[in-house]
C-alpha cells in the first residue's frame, strides 16, 4: 500500500467519524426541538435550528468527500489523479493564496463590523474584538511555528 493510499484511508476514516458524530448531533438536535416544542414554556427554537443547520451542513460536506475517497481507493487511475491534484505545486500555490486572501478579508470585515457595532452594542463589539485578537494571535503563533521548522 502506498503512503498516499494510506493517507487517503486515514482521511476517509476521520471523515466517517466526523459524519457519524454530526449525524448523532443532528438527530439529538431534532429530538431536542421536538421535546421543547411540546414543552408549554415556549422556549426559543433558534439555537436548536442553528444546530440542525450546522450539523446538516457537516453531513452535506462529509458524505461527498467520503464517496470521492472511496472511488479513488477502488480505482488506481482516480487515486493517481487525486495524488497529482494534491501534490501539484500550482494547485498548492492557488490554495495557499486563496486561504491567505480569505483570511485577510475576514480580518478586515471583522474589524469593520467591530467598529460599526461599537456604536450600538458593547457586548457584540467586545465579542468581535476578542475574536479578532484571537485570530491574530493564532496567525502569529502558526507563522512562528512554520518559520522555525523546515518544511522544504
């Protein structure tokens, strides 16, 4: 078994566990919604609806990935094509530039949102500010780790 094939199997198993956990959480959220709906206290359904949507999205993302990995493991040509697409330097550079640009856009939008919410709600302002600071700390930490290690 090649190293890449082993990597794909490991990824597929992680995705399967992720998918099962998402399905259990999705079903739990649906059961919770039905239990609270029967409750006469009139609780808010919004958090449960968000959980249902989030875990439903996890399922919608995981299942096609699992199926593509299974297809690649069964067909040597598909496995080779997947290997080439993942190790191609051009694809890696596009991926890195996309991630970096999205990160900068997210930081900018969070900053603007924090500035705007400062006029309306201090709780949201501080939440966005802490999120912005945490993202910057994570970015600097990861950058320090990557510059100290040689990944060439």
